[in-house]
C-alpha cells in the first residue's frame, strides 16, 4: 500500500496496510514529531513511510548512523516534550542497549516508543533474538501486536502508556506482523501543537537514586496492563484447557484449535502486555485450567513470566500442568527455541498435549509435488545480484589471497556481502557475527604475532556498516598498530535493507541533499592510509590488494562502485551477450568459468549448444564477466 | 595426461615452479603476482595445457635437441651452437641495459626488420619487474636491464598470442625458452589454438638462478628506503646503486633467496634458444653471445652487417671457464641430494654418462 493510504484523514475507513505501514500510521495518530532509525529488517519500511509524510504531518525523520544514536536522538525529542519514535531490529536494540539501560532510570518526558522487529525464522537476520529480554533489562514495558490492525493501535497506545509512565515503551513486532498486509480501520489524526522546550532547569541523569521510582513505574505498568484492551480471552468459560499466546501465535492458536475441533473445550488467552504481565488477569484464567500451553516465538519469555506468577499463586491455581518451550512440547521442526510457529505447528503441539491427534489436511498430489521439488527443481542458493560489485570484489580478494600465498584470514560482517560466506562469494568469509565485528576481530588477530601467528588479516566491511560500527575498531587498529587491511565494499547505499541513504550518500532520509561524510577523509584523519579502486576493474583490484597485503600497519582499501540495482534503476542498460563462436565452453582454458565459477546469475549455460549465454533479462550490464572471459567471447554493447 | 590438479601438486606445491608464466593467461584459474604463480580455483579438467606445456612437468632432453637442432649435441656443457662471441650493441645502447646490451638490440632489430611482430620480455623497473609486451623497437629498449627475480614473462606471451596471433619474439630465461619449445611441439589443448607457429625468435638469457620476491625486502632493508637506480650481481657480489653511490654485499647473503626450482635446473645458458646472451664475467662492456640455430645465425649476421651490434671472437682461454660453470650446475642437479634427479627430467643414460665424462675431463 502506498503512503497515501497511511496518510488518509478518514477515521473509520478500512484500508489495506502492511504491518510496518500500520505502525507508521499508529505513530501519526499518536501525534509523533520525531522519528529516527538505522534500517534493519523486518522494520525497515516504517521510517521511509514517515519520511514521505514528514512535511505533511510535521514530523522530523532521520537515518541515524546506528541504533544507539537513533535512540539518543529520539530521547532528546522526548525530553523536549515531543513524542518520538525509534525503530530497529533486535540486533539494533543490542547496539542501543547501553543507552537504554541508562535512560530508563529517570525516564523521559513526552511519549517515546521503541519499535523493535524480531525475526523468528531469521528470514533477514543472521540469528533469532528475543528483544523482550532486552526490554526487560532496560526496564521498558513491552507490548506485542498480534495483527496488522493491532500494529497500528498498539503503537498509538504505547505513546499514551509511555507518557503516562514517563518511560520509553517497546513495541515488539515479528516479521509476520511487519511484512503481512491486512485491513486496518483508521483512527483520528490529531491536530497537535508541536513545540519543543528544554529549559535550563531540566536535568536527566542516570543515577541509582531513580531506581525505586523506576520500579514503581513498572508496578504501575503491570496494573495498567490488567485493563489493557489488547489482552483478552477467547473460548468457553472456565476452560480446563488453556493456551496463552502472544504476537501472531494468538491467531495461530485460534486456527489450530478450530482445526483440532477443540474450540469449544479450550480457550486462548491473548497477552499483548508481555512485560510486565497482568497478574490478576492471568491468574483468573489459570484457576480453572488444568492444562496450560504457551504459544510464542523465539524465547520462553511469556512462559517464564507466567510460571513465576503461577509459583507465587500456587495456592490459588491448584493442580495445573504447563507445556511450552521448556518442556519441549511447543516446538517447530528445529526444536522448541528455533524457528517460527505457524497454525500447523501449533495444531501439532496442541494435539499432542490435548490428546487429539492432528491430521494436516491432505494436499492434492502432495507426493508428486514433493518429488518435483526434490528431484526436478534446481536448488536455489543464496546469491549476490547480477552485476553486484561485491562479486567482483570477492573474486579480486580471493585471487589476491591465493596469490599472496600466506593463508590470509578474511573476516566478514553484516550486509549483502555476508553472502561472502557462501559459494556466491567464493566461501571467502571466515567470521560473520554482528555489525562491524570483522574489524575488531581483525585487530585482535593482527596482534598475535608474538604467539607465532603471522598470517595477513583482512576485514571486509560494507559502507553502511562502516559508518555504523567500524570507526571505533579502526581507531583501535591505528592506535595499537594492528597490521590489518580493511576492505570497505562501498556500494554507496544501505543495499541489503532497501537502499536507504547513509552518511556517505549525500542525501537525508527525507531526500534533501546534505554534505557527504567521506570515508577517505575520515580514515585519513585517523592516520590510516586509504586506497580507492573500482572493483569492476578486477585485474587492477587484484594488484592493489596484493600490494597492500605486503604493507605493514593498519591500511584501508575502498572498493567503490554503486549497487548494481541502484545503478540501473530507471536507466538503459548495456547489452551484454556471448559470441558463441568464440566461447571456449567446457574445454581446457575455460571450463564454464562464467556460469560455473564466477557465477553471476546472468551468466548461464546453453546446454543445447554447449556454450555460455547471458540471461539478458537478469543481466545488469556491468560487463565484468567480459573482462574475465578467457575466450573474449562476451561482448558488451555500451549504451551507458 | 594430466591437468591443473597435477600442476599444483607436482610443480607448484613442490616449489618446482620457476615462474616462467607459461601456464598464466591460458585460463581464468591460474594467476600471477610478481614471481608467484598460483592456482586460484580448481578448473575440474582432467587434462590441461597448463600441465602439458609446463617446463617442470616432464621433458625429454634428447627429444628437445632433436626438435630444435634435428640432432644430438656434442658439447654437454653449452649444448648445440654455431658460434660463440663477445658482442655489444653498436652506438647508443638502451638506457638500462646490462653489460653490452646485445639482447635488447637484437630483439629490437628483429622487430624493426619484421622477423617478429611483437616481443615479450621482462620489463618494469629493477624493483618492480613485470611481463611486458613490446610492439615496437622503442618499447623493447624500454624493457632493457637484468631482472633478478623470476618474471613470468610468458604470461604476456599468452596474452599477446590471444590478441594478435602473430609471430612473437621472446627474451627469456632458460626455463621460458624450454616452455616455448615444448609448446611448439604442439602439446597444448585444442582450445588454445594453433600456437606452434606463434614464436619467431627466442633470445635466451644466461641464468644460474633467480630470486624470490623476499629479495626486495632485503634490498629495502639494506638501502634503507633510498631510491635504487641499478642492481647487478657480478662476481664480486650483489651491487646496488643509489644516488648516494654503489654498495656491494657478498653473494652468500642472498643465497637464501634463490628459488628452489632454480636449484633443480640443468640449463644455465638457454641451450634451446635461437640465440643465448649472457655476461662475459670479464668485460662489463660486452656480452657473451651464443648463436645456436640457423634463424639465430641469420639474425646475428644481419645485425652485425647493419651495424646494430659489434661482435668479436670469444677469448679461447675463457671457454673452459664457461663450460666448467655450466657443467658444474648440471652435475649438482643430476647427482642431486642423495643422487636423485628431479622427476620431470628425462635424460638418457648416454646423455648422462656424457655429461659426467665431459665434466671429469674439465676437472683434470
């Protein structure tokens, strides 16, 4: 759906929105003034939605260099009396946690919401993480929407709660909410007077003296949770079989009970205020229950919280059995603490607990379909896009490492170039942990020479990740004279999360031209020598990397070339084709280099003719394969 | 037959690679930086030109004599030759040329006279030598000067064959001449085309060993970062010239940089070249010039006629010294450590016995 639907000032109208758009609408309905984020899936689309409407609703939006800075900036707006929003993914909340753990003590002023995207099933993350645990560490109440409508309503309510408590509130959204589309009934867009004030008498300090007050806020949040309209029960009265669910697991549970035919005997208690929990509400449903099942994703957060309440109220609830992740009863194919739930998985789990075997509906031709999938469909590996400059960079680094011959260690990082772990990046990367960590790890490895470790160390970091997390590690490299080569794969955008701008791009979140932070100047200021090269010139890049590997001290190489998708967007592409008469094909001298080894998705094999071919629909016209083709059989018709 | 996998396991991994460059540029899988030649990625082919044309995989010395000279040699020290001389470039010799500048002048002349259409040689500077393709006499002149690390010149040869397919000249080390001679016998794969006729002239250099690139680190350390204008290794030792003057270090100090593959080589005078050129070890203004083939002879005669080079008789008293040096190197290899020769060398019993006999004669 478009920003247009998000902006409609027609209360009561039903529109189709994604979860991220709904969250943005919720913030608009709450009168948000300030939004800052570092993009991360699954919540990347919230900020650009607000940015497009910034002028209309008088909202300041920014892409901050990282999540900590974003949270700090949003907090400043709250201090100054403006409602503020910061958006991140679970991994980003980690980055901001230092600040979060500090700001929670005295709290804030105007309502402040932290929307965190958790990614069960790690669709667009390197791992799963449960941000509810972090929110509790930071003493921020947590709300969880179960539907797209709730994504809007809960974000809006979270602002009120935050302002009531004078404490930031976390809205935890999972991928299936963020990326789902659903019908949403729009609410009012208030006319708010937005006036920032920060007087000389105001002070905000992180101090233990505020700890009792902070505890009181959490107590009040628990009390308010008891009346929250987002917690409710569906099912028969006094059910002995109870499912307690949060997030999308609530709708999965309703569906699962219907599939099992248990909807009249078992009930579902939906909890959106997963921390702090509404104690009396939960106990009320635990009293009649004899069997309780927990349905939630990633960690056993709700389960653990309810178990504590149950222990406290053991005399009131009597004999009850609990089933969840800890008992192993609620588990997907990967185990109880791995992967997503879905209606089938939940039905399977509930069927076992409630002694009602679940028979998944028969799929017509299932056997045949499985056979086709297993035997006839080609496997699809993760792959860098056609023309991706990272592929050229990885081939150059791989070649240089082999030529150098000293078993250089190559450390990776988070971004599109994480695919350097796989065949598409020639299995080059040896570590991928979190933003910027490759550089810090490189610093450590490079100081092990006294223990007889003398292999060269290369860290590979993208441009957006560089701005996010690498400068500190590079300063460390300079200060401690670590012999590292930091290769910055600069595709001039935050490609993986959807081409958001960053400090090096010269464009703000709202599209204004701004001054660029130059990577070269930044490194130059640190005293780290920088070389800049075009990765599409693979031979030249190899030579530069080989030479740099022979040098000492911290040094940097910027391999700069626009993301292939950005470079061709809306433009005419070069036409690239194979002159099959010149193609060496399967023979010595080539052995299907372009399609089989370099393996750009546009380089394909024409099995009928036993020659290479270009898939012109996929090709982005970079022409790098033409420079590598040993038969000079790839022709580039330059139109760009 | 065999391919890349065997090239890697039998040559590269065993430090037998001399960095000639013959396997570089035939495919995208073998690459070079400075003197290093490495397999970047397995190509998966069972047989390969890289293996079949490598001078360190297999070759038959008797067969090579037959192929190049249509018959066996009588001199086991210097191989087949029609004449041996002192020579030097007449008139202005190329700026960086070592000694008499004969190799540079002859190749430039071969280009000018149309004997070859291009030439490959080790160009670049003393500290950064690299394979160079020269399309004109002037470009040949620019490449003048000895290089002491192994430059994979034949990488440029493969590239030039791919581009213009014409007859090329080579100024190269003995291993490079051997590689080209092997290739001329047609042992490359079909995909690499008709290369037998791609070589019009081979000027082989005298080479007792080349050095690994770590030698540059040694140089940098010794000269403390000063600009190096010239490197030479005469009998006195390694001589490095900087704006501050010349400094000499004993050869023993650089012995550790000698490539392993060079210690397993029996050919120090480029025995299968059309023409071989080296130092005289006695007169720095001249080169030793060995004329071996008919083509080589014709070029030298015409070059002398046209006043491109000057030649004079090789001093008779020096011949045993040169022969002894060449035979000593052969004996070190065929008797090897524990009497084991490198596996790739095929040498008939007769050849071997003759080498030993001629060496013993010289000892007396």
